[in-house]
C-alpha cells in the first residue's frame, strides 16, 4: 500500500465516523485526518527529494561527460611527455632574456612570459 492509498483509506474511515457522535469517534477522526495530512506532506517531501536526486545524477553525468571530452581534447598532454631541461639550459635562457650584466631587461611580466616560452620551446626541440 502506498502512502496515497493509505491517505485515501484514512479519509474514507474518518468520513464514515462523522455520523457517529461519540468522543471516541471524534478523536479517531482527528487522528485519521492529521495522519492523512502528515502522510501527504511526507509523500510531497519524498517527491521533492527524488526530483533533486535525479537532477544531481544528471549534473554528475554531465560533469563526467565534460571531463571525458576535455581528456579527449587534451590527449596530446599525456601522449607527449615533457622533456627535461638541465639547470644550465634554464639558466642560459633566463640570462638570455634579462641580460643582467648589461642592465638591459624587459619588464618583469613580459620577461617571465618570454622566459617560459623559451624554455618550453627548448624542451620541445629536444
């Protein structure tokens, strides 16, 4: 028996008791009606929770699909491991960009950007 079927049963019993004018019948009617209200509220709450659960599952599925698409698009990251540069090679590229001995240099943001590009280019040439 579902909650809604039980609500219908409680309501029909309370309607039958309406014709009886006893204290016990009055208490039973109140109990049955309050029980029916409580069951309806619980059924509504369960429906909301189930809907939220379905939405969460849908969000999770979409997130996993998006992650898989990103992995496929960026497959080259895992299939082409980075080459390592020695400390000397990195130092050479750093001084080549900033030229501290001559005092010639670029602003720090552009210099770091250029440095990163230079060492990545050097590593890809290896």
